[in-house]
């Protein structure tokens, strides 16, 4: 996961917006994903964006993609304590073999 | 109901033992994966199988041997377990395994926490 970079921690107050950033490496990646991992649980797909889009909104989630800078972000509006988890971005790295390459994960802590 | 199921959920074993983790998916997907998540939460792909055929082997020690009896199952066998093998292992599946696939959304199992003592 070292090739896809994320900041390790983010702490926000309940009700505020959270922005989790990710820098990926492969400009040919077709899809980029955000996964959520709650404590002791597996990964849950939150949302994804196709590489020819620059924004996707899904309820409280907004994904922004800057393909030129290979920068992806996830904004969570009105963050709740239930949003506390680790968030992973992932790129779909294509080539002779297709791999989902994960970022290092960002631990989001929401406090009252 | 569970789309991707792994067993066991927890596994504690001594160094040197051989153990297996099983994975089954009922989504009709033709590609399955094993990922390892270490203590720092880094996730790395280990293996990928497409229609029972090994596609990706990410320089994993040959003590790890995946086996896919059919495209709905991908089991992971580990020989001579070492302390450094302690991690959470995730199985996943997705539809498609080549450049023609349109969506690489992968569904993950709940993970198997392996502790080697």
C-alpha cells in the first residue's frame, strides 16, 4: 500500500465536515474507490468514481478527483460518531494483471 | 446470505503449525483475492485467481499456497507458520479479471485474524 498515500489520522468534531485525501500513482487507473473499515470488521465499499469524472456525490459523501495531480478526496458532510473508522482509497491498477492497490488508510476519529 | 464468507474468523496457533483459511463467495464472481492486513493496517494483495487460474502472486513466501477448487472458493493454506504471519487476512471477489471488465468493485469478507504464538 505504500504507493498510494494517505494521511494517517484525522480528528473532527461531530457535525463538521471531514475531508480525507489520497494521492495515487497510476494515471491509467480506471476506477478509484473509497472503502471503510470499522473496528474488527472487514472492508465495506463506500463509493467509487470513474476516472473521466471529477466529482461524484452520494448523500453525505462527495468524491473529488484531480486526475492531473492524481489526487482523490472524500468529503463526509455532517460527520457522525458512527463515521469513526479507517478509510482506504484504492486504485484499480490495470495492465497485464489487474490489481486493486490500497492506500495506507486514514483513521477518522469523530468526537462529540 | 453472506456474499463473501471466510472461516475461521479467529485463528490462534503455534509457530511451525500448518493451517488453512477458507473462503467462499456466492456472488457468481469469477475473480477472487487474498489480501493481508498487517498490524499497521497496510493492505497488500497476495494472490488473485480468475476462474480457478492463478493470476497474481505478489512475491509471497511459498509457505503460502492458495487453492481454488472451483471459482466460488479460494482457500489459503499456510505451512510452517511464523510469528510474522500474524495479521488479518481478507478474502475478496469481483466480477471480471481482465482489461475488458468495466467495474472492478470488489466485495470483501470479514477477515480472519491469525495470531501465531
